[in-house]
C-alpha cells in the first residue's frame, strides 16, 4: 500500500456521511460506516441468531466445509444467511447506497455468510473475498444468460475463457460489505486490508 499512500493519517475513519464514505472507497478501496449503522439492540439480536444457527450446524455436522463438528473448533462458517432470518443486513439503505456507488444501479449478491474466528485459528492469506460472476441481467433484457458456473477458477486464470464464447465479457467488479458484529482487533483476528490496492489493477 505504500506505493499509493504517503500520509496514513488520511485513512478512512468511521462516518455516517454517505458521501464521505463514497469518497473514501474511491480513494482507498474501502470505507467505514458507523457508528450504530445497525442499532445496538439489533446487533445483539443478530449475534444471538448467528450463535443459535452456528451451534445447530455444528451439532448436526452440516456446516459448509463439513469439518467443524463443534464450536470449540477455532473457525466456523455459516453460509446462505439469506435463508436464515438475516436479510435485514442486505437491506440497510446506506450500505446499499455505497455498494451501488461502486457497482452501479444493478448488482447481485454472490455470498452472504458469517465467519466465526477464535484464538488459535489459522489466519487467512490476503485474498479477494468474491469470485467471478456474470454481470447482472434485468429480466426484460435480451442479453445472453451466463450461469455463474460457466467459468471455473482454472479457466479464469488464463485468457482461454475469453475465447470460449462471444457471450463472455470481462469479469464483473466486486464489492464486499462486512458487518463486524464483534470488534475487529489484531488479537481476535480482525480483517486485514491493503489501502488503495485497488489502484494497482491487480488481484492480491
């Protein structure tokens, strides 16, 4: 990130000014909306609902990876939260406005999940949180319908996929929204980011 930033005192700070958030994401590749974008009582409710779901999935052995059998394990993923009573996190007005600023009027959700990390869990390497998706298509458009699985990872790391079909276009822009239900700290495995890395035009 030092290639792009000389003064780290200018890094984004929590703000409830949506325009400031948009400016931050343009300049640094991320922004911080807050405090209390989600009221404290709703944070408590979301935490309770997530723990309830996580405990049930661990107990039944049906978590996404199939390897976490109980919550004593360091890490656990709870996937497809849109089916588990948490759609309000997808509908928050200010978050949608910032995401729309990045992606445009039409966009679609690829992943809606919860990551539970505990002390002793293996840290993830820097990565892009989302993967190739077809561009969103309005139901009335005559544009070709491209399924999400049309391009696999191996193919997408080459230029081969571009010649597979004239229907394929450049992979769509990605934007990740994180709801930190607990504080993000170095001790609890908070998310690491590289400010302004989006200006390089390269994935990690």
